[in-house]
C-alpha cells in the first residue's frame, strides 16, 4: 500500500485547507480510510475515519464540527476539509487504511499568524 498526501501549507488561524491522499497498491474501495496527525513531540493521533462507501464518518473531539472527511472511490482518494483552523492543528497529516502499518510522507499543516 502507498499513500501520497498533499494540500498542506501555512494558513492563518481561522483559515481553511483541503488535504488529499492518493492511495495505491490495494483495493481502496474495500477499506475504511482514516486521517491521522502528528504534532512535534507528540504521538500520532487519529483525526477522522470514513466507511467503505462513505456513508459513515467519525471524528476526534478536536475535529468535530470543523473537519470533514470524504472519499472518491473512483479516484482512490480520500480528502480532509479543514475549516476554522487553530494553531493546535499544526502537525504533519497522514492518511492510512484501517489496520495499515505503512505510512506515506504526510503533508505539513502549519497554522500561524
């Protein structure tokens, strides 16, 4: 399995970003997909998950009401729309399939004025 995350960058507090993750090497439409993040000096944490056909989603408390996960099985891609960003959202963001142990390089999100 391979994952290529993109869409990160520097944004001011209150701003928005849309992350994308292109997956390959496995049957994308057969797996729950998740977004994770890792801030400096902290462990990687789960941010959001989405079911196989996208009908069910779940979020960490820190993401509820601000982030939206979605997927396009025709493009083997999962997205994370992030609104109302806060400095504490600063981290490297990764996607992975449920139970996956191989990670991509992630995409850096920095929220700062």
